[in-house]
């Protein structure tokens, strides 16, 4: 009963969809002309047919190359439902189950909390209901740690809620579920994705490896807003969280994936994935949120956002990189209708806005509101929320206390989560070195033993605190790196002799 009934009359007739497509094209063209997005591409599938496939705008601002249906985009978290489909294929093969316990298929992985460590399954991790705090791992990923190193460190996180009794969207939790499922099938994740999904569907421009994206000639650059314009200077290698955010693809390939889903695992009339394995992922596993305006619940399955609306079940997922990517796919299985929008800038609600506008055009004949403006507002507020912690350092104190001599702060610091940090003096300025690659950040004095640094290339104005605790010998005994300390894991003790 939770899956859309095939007996319900479809209202997305061929005629209505056909009438909506020219309007969708004109609308997408307007979006890029208004510079709401540098470039985007769209795929629409209806009744197992790719009825729309087109690119708009530029691959990169300042360069002439335009986006087409073959332009490859980084998908960010749209990778999650794709990875869910890959695991559904492994489940369909009988190699692993959504209910397989992680301790049985990947004994090296564990979590805090006896129940979770013992019972957590592939499905729990795909549903973000394991108890892991949502951002765990995200903070140390940019420091250059490998996937294995980050997954090993998840054991250090205290549970954010009791097992299966909450929802916290976790990139590295889902990554562990996917990697463990592939391992149980004797495959590395990128091999499983290729063998079970990309190759059978002819998705020749799709990959779960960053180097493949970098090697494409027809690829979209990332963009972020700088002083009211789109700027392209960032890179994002998401290999460490490949199943959760590391897929790159184009509209042409994504259309084939949408066909497979709308046909319940059939592709070109042949069964590729058992319907039951796919549908297990499309059943609510946890409440994702309650709409404050309507009181309606939204759910999350295994890598899918799930809603029940006028046209039955709706499956969707969005993706975003703060470094400059935005994506979205939205399916209405009962109508055998789906749209995907891939775009090359953040923060923006354009993909969701285009999707909602398209469904209005099909079902109502015209847009019922300015969905792009509404979704842009939502993303603007999310971006402001993301930048909030740095507001404490936006204005220096009127009369700051002087720092101690540099020698008080210099030296090595470490803990099990962040690993090693080093404070060095170069040309009379202090620098913080972090991670295996020794990424180097200038430290700017703020007040007494508090300094600030800018950890995000895409948001150079976002400053975070680095606070030193001075010991009885007049030297720093500890350092707290604020943006790594959301879960109390960013506090490092001095080690060795400076």
C-alpha cells in the first residue's frame, strides 16, 4: 500500500506532457538569461521515453563553451539515490540484503553505542537513522583523509540520538553502508557502480571517480557567488564520500537511470533489478521532517526523500556542493513521469524551482507561483545559516588584548579524530597546518589567545576561531579548532616539544 497503485488513473497524459515541454524550455532559457544560474541541463522521462533532453547556458562563466545534454556535472548528493539503485542491484543478485548487519559484512567498522554497533544495517545507514551525527566526517574530509581513514574515525563520534529513533543526514554513514554492501559482493564501490548500473544502462559518461570527471572535455565548472556575480575558481574532489556525493554524470545518462526506476527495474523490456529490491528502498524508513505550515510529514527511505501528495508517492533527491554544484531528480511513479535538473552553481534553488514549475505546467497548465524565487529564498537562508558561526569573528573587538609571543603557540597538536595539527611561523606570521597533506592556513590574531582562519576556499570571508589554552609554562597546552569541534572532536593537545 505504500507504493503508488498502478490502478490509479494517470493524469499526466501524453498531450499534457507534450504541451508542457516548450514552456519548460522557454522557462529554463529565461533562468540562464537572468543569470540565476550560469548553466544547466534537463532530462524528462515519461512512460519509458526520454521526451526532453537539453542544455542551457555556459559550462564556465567567461568562456564560450555552452552546456548541452552531454555536459558532465558533479552530482553531489544526487549520488545517494543512484547509489541506492546500485545497492538494489546487489540485493537483487542475492549477494547482500538491505537488512545485512554491517558487523557481519564489514567487521572493521564500528560505532559508539552497543546496540548500534551490533545491529546497524546497510538500510539503517542509507536511511540516516543509525545515530551518527550528521556532519561527522564532513569536516575532516577537506583535509585530505582517505575514505578508509574517515570511516575508521566515525567510531569516535558520540551518538546524536538513539539508534533508529532519529534522523541525521550523514554522508559518511551512507558511504559506509554502500562500501560494505559492495565489499560483501567482492567489489570496490566504483567497480560495483560501473558493473551493476552504469554499464548495463549505457551510462558511458557517468563515474564514481573524480579523475574521470576531470578527464572529460565536456564538463561543467563549479561556481559560487562573489559580489553579486558567478565566479569559477573552486574544485571539489568527493572521492572519500563517493557513494554519497562523488558521482558525475550528464542529462543523457541520468535519463536512462530515470527510465529504469519508472519501469520498476526493467530496462528496454528486460529485467535488470528485481522490483522488490528497488521498492524496499522506496518505502519510508524514518520521518525526515514535518512541514511547519501544513503539519505533513516527509519521509526518507534508503537514499530517497519520500512524500505522499496529490499524485501518490513522490521520490526525490537534491544535491549541493558549497564549492558550486546543484542538482535534483524528482519522480512521480504513478504518473510514470520524472525530471532531473543538473546545474553548476551554489547556493541556488533553481533545480527544485524548475522541477516544481514543470509539474505545474503538466498538471495545471501554468505555474501556480514563482517556484524559483521561492526555492532561491530557501537556499539563501540555508546559506546564511551555514555562514552564521563566522559572524562572531566578522568584527574584531574594539580594543583586543595582545597575543603572547609567537613561540607560545608554535608546535604540534593532535587528537584521534583530526589527527595532527601544526602551528608554524613563516616570515613573522603564524600558519595552521592540518591533515595528511599539511594544508596551510594563515592565522589572523583576533583577541589574546584567539585567532581566526578561513577554511573554505569558496567562502573566503567565512572566518572560524582557533583558540589556544595556555599552560602553566606560558605555552599553549591545547588548541580548539572551532569548525572541527561541532561534536567536541576539534580539541587537540600539544604533543612533543616545539
